[in-house]
C-alpha cells in the first residue's frame, strides 16, 4: 500500500523529501475534488494525506465519503485543528482516545 499526498507544492514538499512518490498538486476546487475521487477508488493507496484547509473546500458529499472510507484512510493535517482523525478512530474503536 502506498501513501498519496494532496495539496499545494509547499505542503507536499516535505513528503517528497521523505520519499513519498505519489504527490498531487491540484489547482482549483474542481481538480481537487476529481483528484480525491480518483484516489478513493485506487486499490494501491492505503493512506491519503491532505491539508486540512483543502479538506474543508470539498463538498459535503465527498467529505462524507472520505469519513466513511476505511481504505484508503484519509488524514487531514495542517495548522488548523481537525477532528477527522479523532472521529475516524472513535468510529472504528468505539472509544474516544482523546479523553
């Protein structure tokens, strides 16, 4: 399983330096949504890392799909607080690990 990273070139640079090869730098909301849909349907992708700001730019329907996705697991990271990972773990385990 591979890791894919979606975001601006500045966001993906650190992942590129760490050896991640599947980098996507979509320009605009439509290209971002298309990229995420494609990644959700690829069997070889295990984890998709996306900037939490970009995650909020997606439609509610696509965010719901992402939240329900087991494989690949989508992680929104960034400077903004994001509860996606927390909710995913809580849903999978039935326990809130942050409490």
